[in-house]
C-alpha cells in the first residue's frame, strides 16, 4: 500500500504531530508513505529524514496552480490512496483529481481520505460542499467529530472514527524538566499546566478566571500555559488585570513539552470545543491527573471520576473547584494519574492508530465507497 499524505499547515500543532506519527508508523509496518507539506513549514523540517517529502502548499483554498502541481505528483507517484489532513489539503487534492480527470489522464483516481480532527461544523459555501463531496472517507479523530460530520450531511458510510494515538516510547524517554528551576518558582508551589495553542476555542481565558479563584484558597498555586497564538496579548492583559503575574505564566511554545508535563502536579484543559485533545493523552501517559471540560471528544479520553474530573465548558468556577479538590488530595491525583496512564497504553497508542488507518486504506482500495 502506498499512501500520499497532504498537510498544508506552516505551524506545528497537535495535528501536524499526528500526521508525522501516521506517516512514520505506516513506514514502520512496511508501507510506503509520501508527504506533501508546506515548503516553509515545521512539519517539513521534522519530516526531512527518511521520508518522501514533497514541498508544496496552496496560497489559498482555490489555488489551481498548486492543484496542477499536485496532479503531476499523483501522476508520477501513482499512490493507492491520498490522505488529506487539513481543509486546504482536501481542496488541493479534490482539484487535482478533477484536473486529472478533465485532462483524461490514464488510470482511475485514487480514493481520497480526509482527516477531521476538529469539532467545527463544515463550511456551507458552494466550494466547500463540492470539495467534501469528492472525499471517499472521512477519518474522524473522535466519535463526537464523526457524529458532527453526519449531522452536517456526510453519509454515515463515508465516515469512520480512528482515535488519535501517541508514541509511548517517546513519552517514556523524554527527560523531565524542572519547571520550578526554569521559571524561578517557589520549590513547594503546586503547578497546574495547560498545553494548547492560544486561540479562542482552547478557552484559556476561563482557565485564568479559574486561577483567580484557586489562588484565593491556595496562594502558592502556579499556572503554566504553554503555547503560542493570536490571543497572547489578550491573555497577558487578563493576567495583569487580575494581578496574577506571579501565579499565571505563559512561557510560550516549548519543543520539550513532554518534559514540562512530567513536572506538572495537574494538567488542565479548558477547551470550549475540542476534537479529541492529544495533549491530554500526553499528560495521561505521564501519569498526570486531569481537570478538563466535557467539550467535544474529551470525554472519550478522560473518564470522569477515574482518570480526572470533567466540568462544563466556560464554567470557570467549576474548573476552580475541581483544581482545588485535586491539588489538596495527593492520593486522588496519584490514582487518577495511574488509571490515565493505563488507559492510554490500552486504547490510545500510535500503533493502534496506524493499524486502524491502514485498515481504512485497505477497505477503500479493495472496495471503494463510490
């Protein structure tokens, strides 16, 4: 089986990590996998060794020149399956297939698979409707995302859930980072960590509001929000307005994020919407107890009362109560952390994800959906 993967993002987030894990994992089980990436993207840099990497990205959603170049790549490589991992990638692949059909090239177009990792509704403009009609199978990162696709009009038989996975060996090998030393925190201060892009749907504004309540009861508590994004200035202003500069820190993007997570006392996710939440998987693999919202696919990872505590989205008071409860109960934190690590090892490994993804390809090639 030969799959051609497309990811047009320039930045590095959880989705790009999943693409790299998928492509690398497929190669490890003996399949060929090539990767079309943004020429200046972080994914290209990280995938440079040992992978077939084609630098190509559209300048807009409807970039016919990029689609022509992709059509030539498809004609040269003859992949069995095309797997587009982001909306612009789906658009480029759909256009490339149409251009090849219009040019009457030899051979049938390979099936098109579209990854769907976010619980946002599909856009409803005419081009979006057209491009998603070209998709033979949507691979949803969670059952919640799959249900949303069906609700948006995608036939159920063209959808499948493949939960994302993480590389447990990578997690185990990552050296812990002494966050207290790195950030000059008091040695006895409990640390609540969050890892996510600083964008509206990640809901860090509610985590900061929760922090304001937590420090009234636990003045030594510290909150670390790791990530970058459009809301940095707004979140920093919120921290200043609440006079939380000593309690809430935004250290930015950290490539050694697993090492940071290993020294959190608690992991908090404040998302308003969330496809699945791979940073939660990382935290659970590090035996961290979780406080998270019940948004999107999060309840498919976090078992409320067993691996963590779930609270309603946007409810900063409920999040604060959950954080205080776990920070003041080391035994419960330890039990949740151990149960979370076992759950990830059982259900959310990269090996399981790759096996299920390869199964999707095999079914499409053997009996295309349409």
